[in-house]
C-alpha cells in the first residue's frame, strides 16, 4: 500500500521548506552557488576598475574622446620621414611585372641577364648583362629599342672580362620606360 500524506495545517514558508523534495533542494543549492559566484566575480571586476581608474589618474590618460567634429592635433611629420615614406611608396608602386616582361621579351638566349636595377623616380632601369661578343651586345641594345615599353635605351658602359677564358663582354644599359604604361 501507498503511504498517504494528510496535512491539515495552513500553508506557510516553514511548511514548504519542511516538505520540499530532494530535486528541489538540489536546484536551490545550485542557484545559491551561482549567486555566490556572480557576487565574487562582480567584486573582482569592481576592484580591477578601481585599479584602472587609479592608473589613469597617475598617468593622466584622458577618459573621454574629443567631441565629434573636433580633430585632435597631430604632431607634424618631419620632412625627412615624409620623403622616405614617399620614396618607399613610389618604389612599391613600380610596375615590376610589366618591366620584367618587357626586358624578357627583348632578351635573346645568347644574352645573360645579371641584374635589373629600377629607379622609380626617373622611370629608368639599369640592366647589367653579359654577351659573348660585341655584335651580340649591339644587337641586344637594338632589340630593346624596338620594345614598345621603353622610350629610350642606351649603352652606359662595357668591359671585357679577361680572367674568363671565353672573354665575355659585361655591359650596362640604361632604359627609360614610358610613363603611360
């Protein structure tokens, strides 16, 4: 037979606590633990905030941003630094791919390219190369003059390498590319 619970007393808080079931007590204990944890976390955050406010007053960091529409004064950029930044941007905006493609299109197999040194300010490139003979060198200069990307190509210097048994001619060309490319 099942146990019957008969209670004729009026309902009250004490009676509700007395007759509460175990799952109810488990929920109440979990809620109490969560509340204690939240209180501890809030007090920790308040301590951190007080510490930051003390640090701000020591360092004198402004807590408010300037009102909208008011531009904060920036220190002027030194002339040398501005020039260096502009030169770097100019060098980064150099048309590398087009320059490489133009030089490669005008270079025959019998010419060995050693260096490409572009100068973005002057829109020029200095090409250092080697050829087996002076005829190959002159033909290369003429070939680069026919490339549409370059407006002017000139031989800057040349020398014969006597230490090498093949005696190649090492030369430098200055080529100016067109600005509209």
